[in-house]
């Protein structure tokens, strides 16, 4: 569904939710980092589709992706400010 050519409107909301959760949860077997970057816009569309007709669920899905992006940014900043070694001792 992520790489599919069919319109997002034809994807079942439950299927869209599974793809979004797999991408957000970094389940690399299903959605690798390269695909997350390449299909960023489609993931955003699938996020909205995953909420179906429920605006609260759409908001929840969007917030899930935002929280993930924020956590990744924080981790990258922490790693770069510590020199990237991660060790200490």
C-alpha cells in the first residue's frame, strides 16, 4: 500500500492504519527508513485515511507520527552533542 499506485482513497482505513503504525514504529521488515523518507507524502495521506471518518482518530494518528518525529530528532541531537560515541564508562 505504501508503494502502490492506487489512490489512498481506495485503501481501507484499517489497512492504512497498519501501514502508518509499521512506519512509525520502525518495523523495518515492513517499512524501512529509505521508504519512510521516499514516501513521506503518501504516509501523510495514509495517516489521514487511517482515521476514517473519525476526526479524533485522524488527530491521534497525526499526533503519533509527530511524537515519533520529535523523539527521533531529540535522539539525534543527544547523540550529536555527546560526540556520537554513546559509550562512557
